[in-house]
């Protein structure tokens, strides 16, 4: 009877919406203009009528189930644009009311991808709705993580007004409500950093304007170059400006960097040169340290024996914990390990913004006398905080998911995988993070998840290079995995 009722409800909904949007062709999967308010109101009335009983339920489980149903229905391209938009919007609202922030964000992403509505406006509206609807501290933490990520994206685009005037006032109440002291500390430290970068941005404004008229100006170039390199950590943009004037020693160092070097010795020497410059110029010491670490890391893959130990000591001068400025510099320079397990449906899973692999969410199920890992998704730590990847191969109820995740200051440094035509068990070695280097001498092992490993288990990683994602193979089951590391 339940299935019949669902079918009837879906049939009624399609009939009502067909009457509302007579003659409208099915939408194509491109960004559509935002439908007119009158049309949206008609569709909203129809949706509320068809799902009246579901909207009347007030417990979180029912609201979350309704949100997933509406979001799933919104993906049907046979629905017209107004229908899909309303279903996405209602899915987001219902999910927020259920403290299911992951589904609410998925609906927001769908709206941004499907409609030509300004992304910044969608995000502000989302945060405003969250302030009214989210009551659970865990949900507040998830909203705060998303808001902090959006603030960082705005800063990357030099939109300080969006970050600090519009987003921050909506994010901060969620930070206060979340009861997560680590997140609260990170938020306040980040906003302090943003204010400092903003001051540098304001100081560089006159020089930025000068460069619009005089691209080779010898005074404006180094001023803006210092802002990009040492305030924003954007050496790709800043180094070409530093060579065009200013202090000769810095211009010469930037020129060496731009020319590039190869081989262990030359890379280490260039890293040393940046470190020495930072020691002599405290106002840019952190930026110089980041650049020195970049070249030390580049040399690491060629280092062996004592030379590798020396480099590890130089890399460990960074305080414990991830350095996301350095990670941004290295982002994209990755390699994928060999595969363990099956071959169906390979896909890369990396964080949306530079981050480190911190663990997995997963479910297990029995298979031929032992457990297998039926579905899995990676967990990452990014500048904005915790984020999760995609489900492989299928979504599972949040309540049934188990989590294996690094404690603060650590990340996934190596994994052992026991697999045949599917993955039966995984064990993780977590390592202390220094910048983007993992310390094998400061590590701990997780228990096996799924089934206990056998002699067939294979090991991946473990050499101190950061793991940033996973290459996952999934058909009907989670069948295989490879790791993605920084080179």
C-alpha cells in the first residue's frame, strides 16, 4: 500500500504540474533563467498539496526522508524548470529543518548548477534559512564549515565585502551554536588572518590601479607581487611581478624561482635561499617559509637515506598541523598508486578545495562468510574544516554509517587493503601532519574495518608524502581503491 500511495502521489504531482506549465518543453540540463515568481508560487502550492502529509510530519527522520525524496524528484529532466527549482528549494528547507545539512547543501549545489541565479545570493539565502531552521549543534557545525569554505572562496577572489560584511555575520552565530571548540578557534583565527590580508589588499590598491595603466611599473609591480606572494600565498601570480623591480635580492630570488631548477641539490639550495631570506626579513618570514617548503617537497621524491632525513628535519620546522597555503601551491601535482581490488567504475574523489585525506565513512555487510565494505566515501580536512567526498557506489542512510577518522593534527599516511573482486577490509595508518608532510615516526594504526586482513593485503603510501584523495572502483559494490598522493 505504501508503494501504491507513493506512485499515486507522484502521478498526481505530475498531473498538477503539467496543468500549471501547459505547453512547456522539458528542460535541458543547462543553467535556466530563474522562473517567474507567479509560476513558482503555483508550483509550490501543488507540491505542498501532493506532499501535504509528509510536510505535516515534524520529526527529523521524516523531514530528512522528505528532503531526499524532493531532491531525487528534482533531478528528473521531464519536470519543467519551475518544478525542479521548487523541489530543490523545498528539499533544502526540509533538510535544514531536519539538521541534515549534507542534503541541504546538495540541493543548494543543484540549484546553483541548474539555474542562472547568483551563487553568492543563493549562499546568503541558505545561511539565512539555516539561522532559522537548524537547531542541532552538529548541524550548526556543518553549516559553519560550509560558510567558512565560502568565505575562503570569496577571499581567493579578493571579495572581502562578501566574506566579512555579508557571510561572516551569518556564519558566526552557527560557530557559536556548534559547541565545537576546535572549529570555533579555527574560525576566529581565520577571520583574524582575513582581516590582516584585507589590510595588505587595501595597501596594494594604489599599486593595482597603477598596473592597469602601466603594467611594467617598477614600483607597483613589487608592491603587488609582495601582496600576492606573502599575504595570499599566490606565488604563481606574484613571482613575475617581484622580478620587475624593488629590492634586488628579492628580485633575484624570484627570478631564480621562475626559471625553475631540477635535481635534488638545486631544489634544496633554492629552498634554503627562501628560508634564509625569510630569516632576514621577518615581515615576510611566513611566506618565505611556505616557498622554501615547496622546494624541499619537490626535492623529497629524489632524496634517499641521510639526505631524506635532512629534508624531513627542514620540513618539520613548520608547526604541527596542515598548512593550506603550501598545499594550494602543490595542488594538482599528484600521482595515483596501483589499484587493489576490482576494476569497475573508476572515479577520482578529491576535496573541492585543497585538503588532506583524513579517513572514511563506510558501511559493511556480510559476504560469503566474512564482512565486506559495501559502500564508502572519503573524509577530508580542508582550510574550511571537515568535508566529505562522494558515496561509492551508492548512498547509505547517515545513521548506519561508521566513521574511521584521524584525530586532530593527523591525517591518513598509509592504508592496507585486503581485496579480491571487492574490498573486504582496510586498515589505516594515521601520521602527524607538518605543513603537507606526514611524519612516519609519529603515527598510529586503526583497527581493520570490514574484515581482518589476510596475507593478500597490500600496503599503499607510508613515505611521508601527503594523501589527498582516492581513486575508487565501484560497480554494484565497492570493488577497489588506489590512493592519490602529492608527487
